[in-house]
C-alpha cells in the first residue's frame, strides 16, 4: 500500500524537469550545441570567487567541528550574519532569533506554509506561478487559489485579489521579481495590497500572511525591488542563495519571520515545528558557513542583462510578442497558437525547448529561461525564425 497523492506527485514530475530531461537525451543524440535549451533556471553565471575561497578556508577547519549538526534553525553565528545583512540593507530590525536557515527557498516556502496553514485554509497565488506552490500548499493541508495577473502587463490585479480573500485565507504568496514572467511589482501596488490585507484581517478577525518569495531579489535590471516586511507586518520572507550566488544544487536559503509580527515567537516556533515535521534537521552545515562568509558579496547580473537584451531584440525583430522582463531570468512569450503544449511540441522540431504556460497555471504562453550561454541564444535565432515561418505557412 502506498500513499496515492505522493505516488501521483512522483509519477508526474513537473513539465520543466521533463523538458530538461528530454534536452539531456537530445543533446546526447545530436550534440549539445544543436539543442537550444530554454527549459530550466540553472544560473549560467559561476558562483563568485569568494564562495570558492570560503570553501577552501572551511576545509582547513577541524573536520569534526566543520561537519557537525547545528541547531535546527541554523548556526547562531550564521543566523546573526543573515539578520545583520537584512538590517544593513533594509533596516528591518531583524533579530537572529527570527531567522531559520533552510535548504533553499523550496524548503523555506514549504515550511512556512506548513507553519501557518490549517486544514481547509486557502492560500492565494498570482497566476502564472511557480508550479511547486501548489504541491507545498496541498502538503500543508490548504487549497491553492489562483488569481490571474492583469494582462497584458502581468501586474497584480488588486480587485481580483480582494475578491478572492475570505475568512479561509491564511496567506498570499508574492514573488517579485517573478518566475515565470520576469515582472516586478511596484512598491506602490504592494503597499495597496498590504492596506487591503490589513482591512481584511480586521474584517475576518484572522491573520493573513504575505509569504514573500524573494528567490530573485538580487536579479533585477534597474527596477526597485520592494521589501515587503518594511510595510506589511505579517510577512514571512523566504530567500535562497540558489540564484543570487549561483548555488542551486547546494541547497541553502532562509526564512525570516518579521520581528514585528504580534505573535512572532509563536509563528517562529511553528516554523521550527514545521521544519521538524517535514524532516529537516538542519540546513547543510558547510553551506551555512559559506553563506556567513559571503553574506555581503553582491550578485553580478551583467551576463543575464546582456542575454535579456539579445533575446528580446532578436525575438522582437522576428515579430514575437512577449512581456518585457524587469527581473529574474525568464522571458514570457506568447505562443503562436492557443494551445501552449502543442506550441512547445512544435518548437521541439526546431530543437527549441520552451516550457508551456500550462505548467504555471496559465494558457497560451511559453517561458524561456535565458540564464544560458549567450552563444546559444544567438545561434537559436534561425530556429525561432523557422518556427515562426512554420506557423505563417499554416495560416
Ligand atoms: N521560488 C521560485 C519563484 C523559484 O523560481 C524557485 C526555483 O527556481 C524556487 C522558489 C526554489 O528555489 P530553491 O532552489 O532555492 O529551492
């Protein structure tokens, strides 16, 4: 006997990973240069040299001390370094006691949802959205409520969000800069969202949290990235070094429970309990210590910015429609037929791997990940041209 819902999750890996796996096979068959893989968000910028230096220094430590368990929320010195960094940058008044070090943003979000949701609760997400939100919300016993972003801007539709908030709402997940669209929500709009949620909390007599998925906080091209806990008390920030320091396989990030939350100590205790229930003993210890050493290392996003410029100029010239990305490393492109899955299949004929929007809870678009080699983007343009022509000849 097995758990059916777990079996279903295992049997249907998400489309991004499916396409990524297909890409690996295809590269083995026809050569990596001949496949234009826009599927997965593996940063193409190497981790900064400071990370390598930190590893080398740590390897000189007493190995017993280096590899020991830390307390579940993390090494106190690492938590203190993260809190200081949050205070230096955002003046949050963060204390180390409200930082919980995690294995990346995935566990941060899964733990946060488990900490605040009760059976029958609802969690709002803005569609299109990062697909795993649904998995983690369901695991927390809650229901995911999808509220579509306002098209064509893909910004927050505040009145639609307001209509979705009710007495069952425990949280809304905000991801800005956003995966899959690359949009950034202006601070003004987030402040309006915060004011509306304050009203709704009073109306329904319950806490409604913003889970701020800050996975791409550092990956922005000039736009101001709002820091939500500065203006919304009930915020739980989920952060990762997967993108900012190009360490996706190392699994390191954190949860910050806003110090000004009324029952902050209870929320933090529930976070600790959720981490325990989900089987996290502590985040990888060497990485915790690497992060403490590299806490102030800035992210260098110039290569992504160049890729963005080349990709958008190329596709614009070919007549593709897309949303101008202000952050992250994704481009949201209108499919050339209403069925995004069929369009993604067609694109494969030209060795273009584009993720259909259905995977993100939306119809008629594809996501292109441009944290790839610049040369791949340049060489893919004839394939995009041929794909466009294939549709033009059908019309
Ligand atoms: N949130 C968003 C929006 C993401 O795009 C990702 C990963 O791509 C994650 C969370 C999970 O990140 P991590 O690798 O830190 O688990």
